C-alpha cells in the first residue's frame, strides 16, 4: 500500500512533534538538574544547611530539602528568586544561564557572537519557536548523516541535549552558530586525539 504525500507529511510532522515533546521534557529536567547542582554548590561554598538557607530566604526548609534531594523536580519561580537573593546571586546565575561571580565564563568572542545573534524572544510567535526547534532537530540529523556524530540512540540523545542546551542557555541563537559550535566540538575532540597519538 502506497501513502500519498499528505499522509507522509502528516506522519513526519507527528514524529517531529513527538521529538520536540521529548526534548522539551529533557530540557526541563536538565534545567532543574542544573539549578539543583548550582544550589548545592552555593550552599556548600557558604557552609549553609537547609535551615540556614530557609532563614535567609524565607523559603520553607521542607521545600528546599525536597528540591535539593530531588524528591520534587520543580521549584516555583518566586522561590527561585528568594533563594537567589539570599545567596546574593541573580536568578540567571543560580540557573546556570549566566556566569557566577568570579567565573571565567566562555570565550568572550564566541559569547559576544552568540549574544549579538539573539532575536528578541518576546517577538517570536509559538509557530516560530516550533519552527526553530524543528530546525535544530534537522541540523542535528545533518551532522549525524555527515558522520560527525555516531548514529546511535545514545549519541543522538547527547547531540540533541547539547544543541538544545545551547539554545536554552543563549536564548535562541542562530542555528548556524549552534551548528558551528557543534562542529568545533568534533574538531577539538579529533585534535585532542591526534595530540595524544
């Protein structure tokens, strides 16, 4: 039985939506994991326990403990703000979107290039965001088809994670810049391997 072009296009679109949903769930989990790690690191630096952070932030000790120990994978925005203020950080620093005070951060030239490429996210419609996500998935598939990344489930998942992490971290940079960073990663890995030989 042959399928017409409309059925194939519909099936392809459904598959892309499934992939987007999967990546979105992964992004949320990854963002919460990063927030959890940063929170723990900042508490450790200060020698604070859950009670001390609760006293300083006004967020209940139970809420802090449940999030910190991964009993829950979510933390309300208002609580993130309170905790960041108590730690004398911005919300973006606590979430890992901006460098912590004193951190070297990324290469300044690449960072400036990425930041200069950002569209005004509030001007993007939902369909433009969806199209952007599809472009990221397609770009990843191209890199795999070129043999730059292995075509295994684990490798594909790691590549999508890296690409979407760059997207989330830099708030929708151009696809060409994400692709360039991913290609640079392969080149650097190959160079490191050659140097070891």
